C-alpha cells in the first residue's frame, strides 16, 4: 500500500465516527464551496444525484423544483440526513441510500446532474467513481465536483505528502494532482471539461465541472478559469 492508498472499510468507519460532529466541524468551513457547487448544479437542474451526501447538510438548499437523490458509504452519516429530511419536510428529496461511489445502483443515463462534494479524494479508486458518475449521467448533463486539488510543487506539496499518512486514517487523501482529472477526462468517451475554478479563501479546493455529450466523438475541451496548484 502506498501513502496515497485508502481502504473502503476505513473510509466507512472514519465517516461513521465523523457523523455526530460533522456539521459543527465542517459546516462553516465548506459553506462557500457547497453553495458554489449547488449553484452550478441548479443551472442544469432536473433530477440530481448527490454522491457523498453525508449528513444531508446541502439538501435544504436545493430548489424544490428539482428532485434530489442522496447516497453515501456511511450509514451513520445517512441517519443524520434522514432525520434532516424528516424534520424539515424536504419533499424534493426522492431518496437516501447507502451506496458505494464506485458501484452506483442506478441505470445508465439516470440523472441530469451528479454532484460530488469532497468525495473524489475520499474513495479508494477515484477514477472508478468518476466512471460511475459519467455512466449514470444523461447526455447533456453535468458532473459537478468540489474537491481538493493537490499541489504540483513547493511547500504545499511537501506538507501534503507529510500529512498524507494521517489523512488516510481520517478517510481522505491530501495528495491528488490535477493531472489525474485531466487524464481521466481525456480517456473517457463523451466527457469534456467545462470549468475548473479555485474556491476562496485559500484556493485549496476547486469547483470542477464536466459535461457529457451524446456524440461518439470527443468534443473540444472548454476550460474555465484554472486553479493554482
């Protein structure tokens, strides 16, 4: 196992442990990113899948004109999401289910948008998860990702490498270069980059949007404002 590898059971246990305090610890920290990803998703709208829905902290912020399905590897996190849906009467939430991001239990072309916030760096095989997002996405739809993008060089890269063994125990990676996203998109039929944008305040996380075409041939890549590092 390398320093960047994480195990599925470890991720599940880590997020079960985070469940009681997740909103308190991470809610304010990730709020700007959540709002940016939801705004991007709702520009497309329709039937939306949120992978890694966690405690459902985003669910009340989706417009009720859309239909939301949430899935997560952690049943402990989903217990919080279920309570949120029940207590707030969120009728636009179609369902919540324990599900592995790398093995989504949906038919091809099921959703208009797939949202994944802080998920890609927390799954054992990120490219397999991205493949699943593309599979269940309808042509013309978008994959909206909010994710850490690892530094390519410098002090931040050194710090990320140093912290990675501890991060793995917490259920995520610190080292995840942009090139992995670029390689995946270049090798995946009908998928193209729409936007890559750094999220303030520090730009360690990025909003990344991929589109899916109906054509067999790849379209030209459309690149948004690039994030640093």
